[in-house]
C-alpha cells in the first residue's frame, strides 16, 4: 500500500505518539484497540463521524481536511442538520417527523455516536413537550455513558473529550440548571471551561465549545454577584469568536458582557460592543439569521468541505473520456461501477483507491490541501490562507517559508499548492507580472489558449484547489480589463457547485469566494439584479454557515447596487453600510471596514463618527 493511500492513518499515528496517548485511551467508548490499529495502518477507513471524534479528542479540528462521502453518508449529515435546525427553532412537529425518517435508524456512520445523537433528540422532545427535566437528564446521562463511561464519577482529566462530546456535557449542565440543580451545574461548568482552556489547543476546535460553556456559566456567576469574573470570560469568548469569524453565540455573549459591565464605567469598548451588537441583531432580524443562529445547544458549525464519491468518480471519468467498461477494467465489473456512480453502492477501500489512481485525481477519502502526515502543517497552511486574505504579505512570506521547510517538496501536490500561494503573494506585492502569473495559472489548470472556453474543460470535478486556481485566473482577467471572461469563468464555477448534490454551505470556502467575486463583477458590469441576487445568497450562506468574515462585503455590495439603481443615496443603503462597517470592524475584517468608512465619508457624511 502506498504512503498516500494510508495518509489519514499516518496522521492519526503521528498525532497520538506526539501527545503520548495510548490507543486504549483514544478509542474509549468508540472502538476496539484492534479496529483502531487497522485505521492507523490504513487497512480500514474510519467513517467521517468517527474520524472527526478521534481528531477532536486529539485536540485537532477535522475541518482542515476535505472529505469524500458516499451518497448515503451525505444524506445522513443533511438529515442531521435538519434535525438540529428543527431543535433550534423549537419545531417539535418537524423534529418528530424527521426522527421517523429512515436516516434515524439506518446505520451509515458510527453506531454509538449515532445512538448518542438520538438520545439527545429524545431529550429535546421531552424538554419541549413534557417539561420533564429528570427524564432529560437521564437520557443525556445514558448518552454520555456510551462514549465517556464513568465520567460523572471521575475527573474529566482522565478522559479525552471531543467537541460533540463536550457539547453533550454542556447540554447536560443546561438541563441540570433547568432542573434547579444549579450548584452541581456550576461545579460541572467551572470544570468544563477549565478543561477546554487547558486541553483545546486548536482555536478552530475551541471556538466550537468554549463560547457555549461561557454562555451557560456566566448567568450562574451573575446570580452569585461575580460580575467581573463573568465579564472576563465573556470578553475572552467574544474575542475567540471574532478572531475565527464565527457568528454562533456571538450576539448572546456580547449581550452577557454588557450585562456584566452594567455597574462599570462606560468605556470605549462598551460603546463599540453596543453598536456592533446592534448591527448584528439587525442583520439577523432582516435576513433570517435567527433561523440559523438562534440559541441552540446542540448545533455545532462545521467548515469541512465535502465531496460526493459518485460525483468525483463520474465527473473525473467523463473528463478523461473513459467508458465505464474502460475505467472498471481490472478493478470491478462495469455493473458495479454503474451502481457506484449512481450512488447506490460504495466501493470497498481497495477498489476506491484503484479508481482514484486510475483517474489520477490525487484524492483519498480524507484530503488536506497538502500531502503531509503532520497535522500542524495543515494548521499552518490555514494561517497562511488567513494572512493572504488579510493582505499581510510579510507574515505570509514567513509562513510560506516555514511550510516549505516542513513539507516534502518532491511531492507534486505540495509543489503545486505552494507554487500557487507563493505566486499569489508575489503578484499582489507587484513582484510578479500579471501576464506571467496568468500564464502559470493557466498552465497549472491545463487551460492555456482559452481552453476554459470549451465545454469539455468544465466536465472535470473541481476540488477546492482547482476552484482556487480558476478564481485566480478570473481575478487576473478582471485586473486585465477582461471582465466578460472573468464573469464567464466564475459563472461556470458556480454552476459546477450548484449542479452538485452537495449544498453550497458544505463547500463554504469554495462557494463564498466565487459568489463574493462574481457579485462584485456583476455590479461593475451593470448587471445589478444578478448582483443583488448573489449578495442575498452570500448573506444567507454566511448566516447558515455561521461564518461572518465575508458578511460585510456582501452587505456593502448590496448597498452600492441599491444606490446605483436609485440614482443616488438612499436611507436603506446607508443602513446596510452601517451594518457592514460595524460587523466588519468586529470580526475583524479591517480592510473591508476601512473601505466602507472611506466610501461612507465620500458619498454620505464627511464627518461621520462611528463610535
């Protein structure tokens, strides 16, 4: 078996050894030691739910890897999101209807984790229909015992706790509060928050649980007149959410901070929070954010890009102009391949890897942007992405050089990704000519001499890397005053994403980039209705995903188009720009905030005072 084919096993083994964690401790309540050994050796594939739990127990965020799912697996995750949304909206009729659907009992992911989720849903029904807190507590205690046996009687330090398991414990604490067992809940929450602060090293994993823990803990502290302690915790949670650009729990925690600060002098920070909170709540109200971001102790956002197995194989085969008979030769029967491509059957691990190799996709079930077994490298690659998006070129160079030193640069995948990021940095610094950057990007995508205009080019499967490269090309065409070409490429990319059975929110990073640039280009080209439509989709995508860094851009585009359509300034556009400024300044998207401030002074109010 090749090194590439067991990449996820290498990652798990290396992380476990670095942290000096035994297999027994890591797999507690999840699987046997023998089964986990097969995962590490690449002999078996852990399902996505199990893998995510293991990575999160290791303190790492699985969102750093794209994952290939079967149609059946993806159907389960779509169903689960609907269930959680129904709980958040307290729609018990929808919840009970969903719990009767086949996905509730069909075992397509880890059975214990699936059963744990169903216990929580039963508790949600008991909470809303019976108001029976004792029953809710009992159901959640059963759920806890499935993967964390004995944790209520033992110290949490003896356990490795994933994000979903931590949210389960926090939900149990919430029921203890509602059941008037506040002293026990307070002890439990103080221990949980301390555990998260000590053990959750990855900020993207920490942001999924720490704010929720603080949100439950601070009201108990307020009852004990511990306002200052509550304010400190709220501020830490808000700063964590803002740094990661996450919207979940943000408004509630800002409100709690203001409550904790009522007896304190009105500082500049308090004034800023008040205005930023106003903007957040107004956007939620107008654009339905409450439908996604309403208080929900079970819903944990995910930023993991998903691909569907049948789509990857079918589109890759079509792009290579192979028949099913040609692709399946020496791997499986054409009939079996037909069932795989229609989503009715999943290939075994050997056949999957043989198909990926024959199609030359470079993909495995779990895929980082880089070919590495060092998870820290994937984390640093995300830091590099953030530096590029914030146009912090000095930091970007430092991170780029560090990554090059840590990677095996003889690997083709690493060469391509690092080359693309380096050229992007150099181009934006003015150190790489536009024509040269364009030529290199077109060569990397095999679309020299306008091959991207051909229908055949768009038959391939577009991974996140390919979407990024084509977005580069579109941006270069835009700078080179080839706006029609830029729009065409982005329209084709968006068409590819929309034609997939994977929702846009499940390919958030790819989708939001394309929609953001395309909406702006529509505005420039005078296609104002198309621009407004895409801005609306972009805003909804930000709210549904719980990610807000692009929210200010979409609100700004919307305001500008409203002005242009009206032939002058409107109160609505002024309001959207205020929303956009305060939200961008909060999250922080400072470049966007600075643009809005300048635009507002130029067209609306020269002496505007934001705070």
